[in-house]
C-alpha cells in the first residue's frame, strides 16, 4: 500500500519550483496531507543549500505536518557516481534521479538518445541495460549516506522513445533487487506516471516500499493524485489476492 496523505517529492523556489517552503506547507495542509518531503535538485555548486535547510526547519515550528528535508541528486557517471553537494549534513533523505543518461563522454538527455536510436547508432536494449545498471549502482552508492528514494524509475526511457513493453523482465528484476537490497523506497511519480503498473507489481511482489510523489513544481500540485490513486487501487487489489495469485 502507499500512503496518499504523504507527498514524497515536492520542489521549492530554491530550485525547480515556483513557491516558497511556507506556501507549499500551506498547500499540503489544505490538501489534508500529514507529511511533505522536500526534494530540490542539488549539485556541487548549490550555494543555497544551507538556506533551504533553514527554511524547512523554520516551517516545522509552524505546522503539524511532518516535514522531511531531502534533496534530489542526479547520477552523472557510468559507475553510478552522483553530483553530490559539498555538504550532506542535515539531510534526512536523498532521492536518486536520472534525467540524463551517463555515457563515457558525459551525460546526455533523452532527445539525444532518441536521435541516436533513430539512426541506429544505439539499440533500445543497449540503452535499457545502461540505464538500469547505472540506476542500480547509484542506488547502492546513495544508500551509504542516507535513507534513499528512487525518483521516477526508468522515466528516461519513455522520454527517449522506448516503450515500457520493450524493457525485459530481467532488467526490471535487477532494479527491484537493488531497491530491495538497499532499502530504497520507490517514488510513484504523479508527474511522470512512473513506474509503470507492470513495474509496480514487481516491486510489490518483492516487498519494496513505495511512496506517492507529486514531483510538484507549484503549490497547486501538492498532494493532487490521479496516477498515484490508480496505483493504490492496484496495490489494494494485490493485497486481497491469495499469495499464489500475486
């Protein structure tokens, strides 16, 4: 089951969003939530991180919502290396994201990979294997430092033009095993509608925890569920089935 009263991934005006921490907290209260996790994207040059942490700390004094101070970190190396900020202190959770595919020459966006696929320079199976391998390595690396969430798993493939049906079962099994082995919580991304229902079933069968995540860029998107509700319904149905049928 997933808890729709907690939003596990929201962005503030510090990076990626339009609204302040306090405005997002007010939106969470109006939506009837019990908790928010802040997850602005950071990197080595994020000079605003201390102010971000302080803003979340101040907001805690004025709300009954449980607020978690987190960040999103992008994988940038083929070995799963991530663009960590210089100081991880005060962070309660880290979301792993891959909006670009790390290659030996550097990370490339989905539009570049789509072009490479169109001219046959790479194959869908190669891209899938690379992305899954790097994601698993990144999850392992981040889990050494803080409780870890996996943001929008394999959404990069969809953006690059690779259908979920093209992802082999063994690739999903590898991702499931990495999350299970390292205690990683999988975000059910409302914005990206990922992971797919097929992947949700695989995560659920392995006992991997999942969390509803709006990936909100504005206060109007906080705790607003459509896809997450669909996933919750699927999981509720699985929970009612005899073990042999799951």
